[in-house]
């Protein structure tokens, strides 16, 4: 699973930030997610790592 923290560069050069900082989001986000699925009376489980990335997009 991948989580993106996006900032937007506006046409006037200012950057719009999310209400939660990237560092705070990293603190709140689990390192992994445990997933369980049941199909045809069989149960499957695994742990999925969570990756985080910060990016800045620009309005054109």
C-alpha cells in the first residue's frame, strides 16, 4: 500500500499544503496492514507494508 502526501504549486508560485504535515502523517500511519480474506471456505492472511511518499504537483 502506498500513501501520497501531495502539495500543489499554484500558478503564482505559492504552495498549497495539506492540513496534516508529512512528518505527522508518518507518525500516524501504521508500518504494515494485516489483511484477511475468505474465499470458498478458505481463509488467507498476509501483512502488507505501507510506504509513504511526498510529492509536489504543479498546476499548468
